[in-house]
C-alpha cells in the first residue's frame, strides 16, 4: 500500500476511487447501509474506535452491514492496470472477511466432533479456524467474540486425560495452539482448563511435547495463573511434573518467550506457597536465575529478580541464597539500574536476607549497599520499598564500621569473606 501511495502522489486518481475517510486509493471498497462506500480498513478502524455512525451522513451503521463493492473494486483494479506504465501496481483481490455465521458454524463443528471423539474432523476444523483467524485481525476478533476460546477449551478437555500420545498428542497440541492464538480466555474456558485432566495434559505437553507445543503450554499456563486467582494457582501447582517442567525450561531455554513465561509462572507459585518456594529451591532454581540476571534484557531481569524475592520467603531459599556468592552482589548491582520494579524486588530480596543473617548484612555493606540505599531514598521509591530500604539501613548500620566498602562489584571469582 505504501508503495502504491508513493507512486500515485502526482497522479490524478478519480475521486470515486478514493476513500472518504483516508482520501487514499481504496483497496477493499465496502458500501454501508447509507449508500456511502469506504475502504474497509478505514471504516473498520472508525467503528472500532467506538463510532456507530456513517462519517458522511451521520446515520447509524454497523460493521455487519458493510457489503463488498465488487464492481468498484474491479474498476479500481482496471485503472491500476491501465496506469501500470506510471508505476501503479494492481491492488490484489481482498479475501472476504469471516462472518459470525460462518465462525459459529466452524465452532459448532469443533464442538460436535469433540463430543463424538472424532479427532480427525475436529483437527480439520481447528486448523480451518486458526487459518481464518490468521488472515486478518477482524477475523480473529470475530472468532473470539463468538466464544472461540470456550469451544476450543471444551474440545481440549474432551481429548485430555491419560495416555496422550501419537495422533492424540498431535491433536491436543493443535487445539492448544489455537487456544493460545485466540486469547483471552473467558471464564467458561478457564473452568475447562482448570480441570485435572486438562492441567495434566498441558503439563505433559510442557514436558514431552514438540517445541511449539512446549511454548504454547507454558504461555497458556502463564495466562492462566496471572489472574491472581489463588484456587486456580493451587490447582496448577498440584499438577504432577509442573515444577520439574518449569525448571527445565529455565535451565535449557527453548525460546525467550518461553523462558519469560516460565519465570512468571514460577514467581506466582513461589509467592503463593512457601512450600513450593522450598521445592523450587531444592531444584536449584535460585542459582539458575542468578546466572541469568547477570546478562539479560529488562523484562527477563525483572521476572528473575521477582523469582529470587519469592524464593527468599522460605528459610531454605534464604539459606541457599546466602550461600551463593552471586546473590548479594547481583541484587545490589541491579538497584536503580534496570527499572522501578527491578529495584523493588532487589530491595525486598536483600531485606529478607539481611534481616535473618548477619553475614549477609556485613557482605552487603562491603558490596556498597549502604550508599546505594541512601541514593535510592534520595531519588524516591514507593512506600513499601522505602520502608524496607529504611529498615535495611538500620540493619546495615551496625556492620558499617567493621567492613570496607567495595565500589566496583565484579561477579567473576567472588569468594565469601564471612
């Protein structure tokens, strides 16, 4: 479109070929019930902004009433061909947008075939649905508005359970892929996913599925637990193999997106249940995220720091964190360097370590925490972090006179002196 616009800037385009909204050459002309023709992209954007009237006549219109103007579109295409020598490209024939009736028909096919246990037909319908959703954002929104997530979640539940392998595993991976594509999940879809059979199947895919399946599984779980619904988080936490699968994704990354999703899930789990924090600690997640924090992007760093802070809620987590020579220097290094959220997590984690162990307080003073906290309080932070920073200063004050401050923190070759 940009290429065409560049070449028609100095060419007289017939006025009836231009969209009344954008004033650009129309690529997909549609006529409203008022008789005015617009380019579909422009009028769709107008309606999606909350307007419900025709821009030209101010009469009420709806998106469902827009009718493709095939005659005008063919005239525009002929005009483009006639002006090819001037550098004008012929506009492609647009695909017809998905109607609610067609979307409901495909969703009904998925529902019926899943109830009957017809995996072949269900797979074909899911593939068709996802293909239509990928054609345009409008198609995707149409499927979501027709209850796509709840139908797909119900189908996933029908095929979930014990002994998922072979063609059945491929089918549930296909349905899972569509579920992730047609986010968000509505309440009914969440209820289906929250069933033991669904969660067991998702975790099975997380551990044994193909690469795409593993990524989709962790993304779905991340969306599911991010609602802060404690019963839902507890249901996920009870699923056998979940903790091991999440740790594996952090230990052996398969994609940046999957790693971030895994860290987010671990954060929600360890901050909800101290027993889970202890379990993750025993699987060495604290050391894994500490290594990750040294060199990672902002978003990953925030999530990794959040995991560390959550692990330090339990005694075992604090014990392992104190033993790790990277912990204190890393947390101090990230103060005021990444983001406000990262600073909040760093201060909270240091506060949990130092208030329970004198050796951590002394090491923190030597690594320059006292000065960093003074700077933090000077530039400002939220009330919770401010209170913890003030408490930390009091804790560190008794150790300040007994150790020297190290201004430049290096992570390699760190050895404890306390």
